[in-house]
């Protein structure tokens, strides 16, 4: 149960809209196993850091008032940040 509780807590932190509604025990278990696999991968590859580039992090507003987009550029300076960013992008939905 502790593994499942840890997974559910992490899923809720990652996505505030996360819900158990409509999910089967099997689907929850598969997502928990995938989450644990991701944690093990991170432990293996999330080592190291590097100096930042002298360019500052920046935010750009683009588009019209009806179709506004915000582009944010932030430097990734550690292997851990790099890994987590890749995980977020894997789960990102573009509309």
C-alpha cells in the first residue's frame, strides 16, 4: 500500500486534476509501476550539473489578445532538471 500511496501523492502533485474516478485497479497498478521505473531511471542518470550560460531566463508574450501564447525559456543546469523536463514533455498534450 505504501508504494501506491506514494504514487497517488506524486500524481496529485504533478497534476492537481488527477483523479481515481473511472480508473481500474489494474490501470492504477500499471501507472504506479511506470512511475517507479521512472524513479529508478532518474537515480541512474540524474547525476551532474554544469555552469549556466550568461543569458538570463526569459518570457515572451506572443499573439493577439484573442489568441495569446506565453513562451518561457529557462536554463536547465542539472541532470535531474533535464530528466524531469523530459518526463513532463512526455506527458504534455499540445492542442
